[in-house]
């Protein structure tokens, strides 16, 4: 069962909206989970970081390095890093054309285990892109933690790339009894 406290917090912050919405992959939806609402709400961010920390620290080992996809997952990965004490890197969608030209910002050693932190998973393509960039840099990545899985193919797409998707909530859980 999903964490009802997190569901309640996302709803109270009005992160779930109903109507007609275009999604980043080009499809449309009757609902939208606004990551910027829950990522800028201190209470939601605190609950998410604590829930991610519980997942990352469950086996008692030191947490792995974390990675957040720019821009959306940066607040999540930063808050989770503070909660767990784990260092993190930021994965850009593409290398910047100025300064260092890095696609991955922060320290990352070859062979290091990394867990990707994401906000919303729909098709999972942005997470797959981040995993590929991290693997190209020598990281070992087999797990993505996401706040909400929209249950629209991300789990399967990531599995095709040998990555497990672990969500705090699914769209079904978040929308159940939402009282449109």
C-alpha cells in the first residue's frame, strides 16, 4: 500500500490537476502531476526525501551515489542526499556548450554504483537517457527511484535496459478516490 501521508501531501499541495494536458512525450492525459508543485513544497519534499532514504538505506549498507536528471529531479536528489548523506551528480539532457562542457556534473568514479532519482515516470525515456549517460561515464546503474509511476510503460522500457523502476506511488494509487 502506498504511503497515504505522501498521497495526502501531494493532493493538499494541489500537485494533481485534472483537465486536458499535453505530456512531454507528445501524448495527452486527463490528469497531470505537477512536479514543480511538489518539488517546491517543503513538506512534500521532506516526505519524498525521507521515503527515498528509507528505500536507499533499507539494507543497512552505505547509500550509493545518487544521480538526478536536470532540471526536474535536482531538488529531489539534493534533498535525498542531505537525508542520506550520499553524494550525488546531476545528469544534463545534453552536454552544455560552454564552461567545462560536462553532461554529468559532480564527481563520479568508474565502476561506482549509482541510483537515479526521478520525479515522474511516463515512458521512462528521460531515465533511460540518464542511465545511458552514466553508464558511458563508467557508472553501474540498475535502479531508478521515482516519485510517481504513471504506469504508461516506463517500468517495461527501463527493464529492457536492465534497470529496475521503483516508485513511491503509482498513478492508480495517487488517483484512487481523488474526488475530481
